[in-house]
């Protein structure tokens, strides 16, 4: 059972890595839409269109049996559409992350950080409240985190100062759990944990693996790994090599991305 994973760029590689580690014999195909990153400042209509194009490419060209939307913004806006038009399971990152946060929080005060689009969608707020109406949810858009990660600035002084600028007031609310509501953000996890060691940090990629375990996977495959991008990116190559090793990257043209 081949699995397709897509994201607007680099961040989804954190999800790809977790799946690859947990399912070493399952074929995995990753598409990073680096030509149109970030999705977080795009309109809902545009985000849905981009997501349909990415899912279409993986489904039609590699006959994947499940698709993981490794992008919180796309999960927030395009999950329902993709589930309607695709005849295969489509897994987003919001529900798994929310469920994990509810499990680990002791005081029912949960923080959510993400792109402006993800926070504006209220997808985490609504999902968390559906799981436990007594939760106190505090949300914060952190738009500069994505370019920090894209540049590879994940543990220097600039990263620390930026994290503090965004999170100091959020932490003062008394949250004990923080959802990393963007798949780029796990690359800043060590910096965040170093500044706020008392926080439970929730990374959706681990929870996604648990969801995939509920799907019948063909473990007799070869464990093939393929990565596609829509534009050349030195930052992508650098972080790809750091996260998943020297897997060959193939550039595809935007015109190749057909709609379902």
C-alpha cells in the first residue's frame, strides 16, 4: 500500500520521516509544493485548489492507497474536499494533534500555534472543543516561524528571540500543552522546549502514525522513497538531507499538476 504525503514545502518532511521510520517497508511518495510555498497567506479557495492538484498528482501517477496532508493549513481548509473527491483514505494533521493534546494536558489549558491561515480557520479550536468543551484554548499565529525553518535558522539566537517574542505571552496564560500547528514547527521543537521546559509539546506527526496503523498496510512492498518538488530549493535540499538523508529529489512542473 503506497502512501502519498504532501505539503507546501519543507515542513511535511517531519511527517514523512516519522512515517518512514514507523513503516520501513511501505512505499512513500512525498510532494513539496515549493513553487507556491507558503500556503498560510493564501485564500481558502487557492489553498483548496493547490491541495487538489497535489493530491491528484500523487493519486493518478503513483496509485497511492492513502494520502496524508502534512500541512496544517491545507488540512484546515481542504480535508473535507479531498475526502469527497478521493476514493481513498485522506488523513489530516489537525484531528490527530488535537487528540494527543487532550490526552497529555493536565490542567485543560492548551496553546495552539500555527500560520495565520490555520489560526484564522479555528480548526484546532473547534476540534479541541468537540473533544472536551471544558478546555481553555489559546491560539497564536507565528508567521515568521516558517521562513526561519526554511532558512535553517532553528537553534540560533535569532530563532530564540523570535520564539520568545511570539510565545512569552502565550505561556503566561498558564497553558501546560502546546500544539505545533504547522509541520514546519517541529524543527523548532528543541528551541521551544529549551525556553519552556515545563510544556508538553505536541507534534502531530507521531499521532498520524497511529492513525495509519488503523489502515490495512501492505508490508510486502520494497520501502521505496520518492520526493518531488515543484521548484528548486536549496533550503529544501539542506533540510531534506538532515531529516531523511540523501533521497533523490525530482522536480516536476506546475503544469503536471492536474485536477481530479
